[in-house]
């Protein structure tokens, strides 16, 4: 597992660009195997990164090379294919904005928006 080029401390600093989407306390599974229960999903500067709770990279790729869709069995989950590997991302209620969109829908919109700007 490689260290990420992203650091959780880097986000929010103006010189690093804007974060299109960020969710914490995300359960990240590589199908039957749970990789972390409190991970992070970050879409920033045209890239997506899946991180463990301590900031280690699970996977990252340009958003133009990522496919994602909602997981039909659960409204709080999505399936993303990153570098040819399928990950199930379960985003809990902590990430829901009051009166706003569910985290999964915001995640998918951020991916589409970031990919649209880069193409």
C-alpha cells in the first residue's frame, strides 16, 4: 500500500486547491473484505482518494478513470471502480447535511462535476 500524495492536514489550505467532496467515517470494502470502518473519501483537483482513518492511501486515481454508481440495495452506499478494483463505499448519517442531499448523491455529483471540468 503506497502512501498517498494527499494528506488530511493539507485539505483546507488555500494553496492546495478546493475539495469538491469529502466524507469521513466511511466504511470501505473490497467486496467481502472490509478495509476500514472509518475511512475517508476525497475528491480534489480532478482526483479521487480513498484513505484509511489515519490517512494512509487505499486507492487513488483521476476521476476520469473512475466509474461509480449507487449501490441499489442501500441508499447510503455506492460502488466505485478505481484502478480496476471494485470498492463499496458506505457513507453514514454523520455526513448528511441538514436538509441537504445524502452523502452518496453528493459524492456522485462531485465525481461527475470534476470529470466534466477535466475533459
